[in-house]
């Protein structure tokens, strides 16, 4: 991946997995734009993203969507375990 490639990271307030992934990406010097899916414009952007990608986004048994979700123009990676295993 090119150095100037930028990811979007969909997060939620008070999400410990989201905080861990942000710390990991910072340590790896991976550029990303954080989208807070819980409020305002971030919530609207996530809703639009979800509607366009709902066939790729997994829901938990209780219907909730597991965050964080990391995306670029080619790939969607959902959940802390998969993000931490991703080959950047």
C-alpha cells in the first residue's frame, strides 16, 4: 500500500476496542480519518456507508454492529482482531 493511502476508521464513543485500534494504527504510523459513528455528521456518514455495504458488515446476535470498522477504497475490515492481523 502506498504511504499516502488513507483509511477511514468508524468508531463509537467509549469503545475500548476502538481506542486500542487507534493506538495500534498510531504506533504503526498508519494514516486514517476517524469517523465517530455515534454523533452528528459521523452518524450520518456511517448510516450511508452501512446502507451501501450492509452485505459486508456483520451484526452480532443481538443486532448490534461490531466496531471498529477500517475501510479504504478496496477493503472493509471489521473488528479489533481482524484489524490487528491486517498486513499493512
